[in-house]
């Protein structure tokens, strides 16, 4: 969902009438379809409220490639953590005698 500030900026630029829909879209980083739907009234003037309580000391959230599974994630990778947990649970689970695999020696 677009930020409310972006929607209002699109609306302001449309009312001014100096820029084309394409130039507004390029300037604000939105699609031409969004600009057209705001201009025609098909899209209301709503959006998500943004809270800019960022400090320069905190690192920005950027997706990174996980070394374990290769997915683009916000670290730590929850999928890898879930897999590690599952392996630990299976390793620590006591084996019952009826569930033990019967190992036969290989014949060469």
C-alpha cells in the first residue's frame, strides 16, 4: 500500500497541472496506473500512515541473501531457524525400540 504522503503528493502535482502523468509517476516512483486512477477518482485519497521515527544510529532494514537457504530475507532467517529447531527436536527425541531401523550389513 502506498504511503499517504505519496498519494497526496500525486494529487497535488495533478492539481498543479504542470507535469504529465508519466513524469509524475517517474518523479515519485509509482506506476502510471496509480497516477491515472488517482486522477480519474477511481482510487481514493487513502494510504498507510508512515511513522518516521528512524534514527541515524539504527541500521536500515534491508533484505539480505541467507547463507543457509539462499532466500532474500530480513535477517535472521526464520526458515533456517525453524529447520534448525526441527533437527534439534528430532535429535533429542528418544527412540523407541519399535521405531529403530534394522541395519543389515552390506554384501559386497
